[in-house]
């Protein structure tokens, strides 16, 4: 990070960036536990995930307040302003990852309440959930190091999760047709799959903001080939 006339400004930027990484670590753990709760159909772990959501929400509010204070006191420009704007967007995306993890946990509890959870093809979601967790971890690493190359890799890999989701959806439809009694629980599992896909989407969003900070280019809604040109 560039040095400023005010060393306190440097400390402010470093401090708020650290809080974002703290939030990222929290939602990464929350996501991992939500996936475990699904794989093991554990009501206890699902309850822990739901409880963690309070911490995530509190930390998001604290980071937003800190950002507002820094902008009011320092009136940043150029790359510093881009960094603070990106941090605000990244924080929002991380909070929504927490929402998706919370949604997965609540669906696990609902499936358990409906009975016969182990008859559902939940293991089919393992590849997609592992991909989503990996992308989230890589996006946080890209932010910590402001690494546009890693950010670009994430954008390229996001399609893998979409492909897994589409394949799972086809399998689930077949599963429901073969045994209509499972339709209700299978629909819950479909919502879980969608939540996993959205976690990947939020990781992709974070990667786009890393590119914005470093290159000054807003690459949202931009073709991958054009993003590669912007990065190079």
C-alpha cells in the first residue's frame, strides 16, 4: 500500500482492511460449517452457523461505520478512494455470503424435520460446495495482496460452479420424478444448491473489486476477454 503524508491515514487503511479480512475469515468458517452440516445432516452444526450470523452482521455494521469515519476525516482521492469504495462493496458481499450460509443451515434443519434426509442426493453438492469455498478463500487472498492475477483466475473458474449447479438441478428433477414423495425435501435441497452457487457469485464480485482497486477499471458486467485486456 502506498505511503501517505499522514501515517495515521496509512494506519486507518490497514486497520479497516484487516477488519474486512476478519469478516472474510468468519464467513469462510461459517460457509465451511454450513457445508459440513449439510453433508452430515447435523442439526447442532447448523445451529452454530445460524448463531454466527449475528457476529457477521455486527462486524459489517462496524466496518461501515469505520469507512464513513475515514472518508469524512481524510477525504481520500484516486486509488485510496477506490480502495475504500471497494472495501464497502466487498463487505456487503461477504455479509451476503453469511446470509447464504445461514440459509443452507436453516434448510438443513428443515430437511431434518421432514424426515428421511439421508435418502436425498446431498453428496452430489460436494463438488460445487468445495468449489465455492475455494473461490471465496482465493478472493480473500486476492484482496489481501491486491493480486489481479488471482482475481482473474476466480472470474474464469466461476463458470465451473454454474455447470455443477445445472448438472445437479437435472439430477434432482429426475430424482423427484422417480419418487414424488421426496419433492418437498428435494426442493429444499435445490434452494441449498442455489445458495452455494451464489457464494461463488459473491467471490467473483470480490475479485472484480480487486481489479477495480488496482487497475481503476470497473469490470462488472464485462466480457472475460475484455477483463483480461484490462488486467494486462
